[in-house]
């Protein structure tokens, strides 16, 4: 009994959940889109990476759900604001 308990504890310790890389990239691009207003490209790419990473996280049970959601929110908000500002000042 003691051996099985030790073995299961070792498996839990050795099983590290990895963070989804696309969620991290989405968060970085979402933050970068605050400063880089290059035709809304970082925000749009952040949205795409966030959506893909949300599906991957759901499928593989990786970590990074919060990063993907924050990247998605930042990407949507900043892209929307950029489009609104460009459309106002282009008139």
C-alpha cells in the first residue's frame, strides 16, 4: 500500500502541465498591440492565436486559459479602438 502511494505521488509530481504556447503568444501580441498600431496587425493576430489556443486548451487540458482570454480581450478591444480612431480621423 505504501509503495503504491509513493508511486502515485511520484506520478503526480512528474506530471507537469505545460502552458499552451499560442496562449502566451496571444497575450504578448495583445499587450504589444497597445503600443504597435501597425494597421491593427498585432491585435488581429492576437485574436486568431487566442481562438486557436482556446480550442487547443479545451482539447489537451493544458494551462494558459486565462492568458488566452486576456489576449483575446486585448486584441478585440484594441483592434476595435484602432478601427474607430482610423475611421473618425479619415473623414
